[in-house]
C-alpha cells in the first residue's frame, strides 16, 4: 500500500505533491524505520548529528575512547568535505558513519529528487575520503514523511530516528547537567540517544563525560546503531514497540 498522494492545485497550472506522514506503528512495522532497540540487554546507542566539527568532534572522540564507547555519527557531507581527517578518525576508532544529507536542509517540501541528490553527494564525499558506504540515514530534524522514507529506502538506507524520551535538546545549549540528567533519568535499555557535534557544543562535550561515567558504572554498554539493531529484534518487519504516552 502506498501512502503518498498527489493533489492537484485547483487555482494554478502547476500540480504539487502533498506528502503524507503515516503513523509510527505503520512505519515501524515495515522494519525500515527505527526509533530504538527492543532488548533487555543493557545497551544504548549514542548518536551525533550534523558534524564533524573541527574542535568539538575530536573532544567527543577522546571521551568515547576513554570509556571504550562506540557511537554513530550522522554526518553532513559538506562538513565531512571540510574535515576529512576527523571522518577518518571516527572510522579508525570503530564508530559508525551514517548519512545526514549534504547541506542539512530542513525542508517540509523535500522532493525525492532533492533528497536523492543530497544522499548521493554525501555518499560520494565519504567514499572518496574513506571508501566507506553508509547504510543508515537520519532525516534532518527528524522530519519524515512517505516521500522522505520511501526515497531513502529505495536507495538502500534504513531510516534511523531516536527514542522519543532521549532528546535532551542539546542544540538549545542548556547547562551540561541538564543534558546528562535528562539522558540518565530517561534511560531504558535499547535507547537511541540524540546529541549533536556541530555549532557551539561545550555543554554537550561535558555532558557526554558525565553520561558515560554513569552508564559504565551501571553496567551499560554504548554500541553503534547497527550493533543495537543486530542485538535486538527491531530489524524484523512487523515489530512494533509500544510505550505509554508521556
């Protein structure tokens, strides 16, 4: 069944496309869109969007190495082009690289052609630098609809969002303790945690160390998103995890 519909504008000569957004349950049952893992094992996936940043990403990598933690970096192609050495370090240290488009457009009217171009440009710059092909994609700002998801899936991507309860909104630059407290107090096995490594991120760097210290003292392991998927059953079509409304 397709959920995308075409609506003809009655007052102009040019047709436009209205992209339908289906329910989380409908998307999750396909196995193509994932919000978190489904496991009792004490594993979580910490993710970073928008980088790499020439200053903050290396600091983040130092902290991850200190705790032997693995992360997934949803990189923007134009930032990768400017910081190729950091991308190589991420890969060499065992982290996962995922596609977050090239120009980081937040576009509610995203077309299949534009998204395809954005994904292809990012794939190319990553391949040219590291001979690495991402298999995961995160929409900018988490914005998703049938056009965005279907386009990504046709290009071979699994679409990764994040646990609804694990967005500490570090992009608003709250105090470090607010970021870490949000993550720790909301913690569940299988969480996909959303953070960012672009723009002004000293708060995120400080909060990361506090968070990792807590996780490892309490028996949690930080793994890549692909590892989280492999070790849980979210990659199976038909899976859907229900949560109480918060």
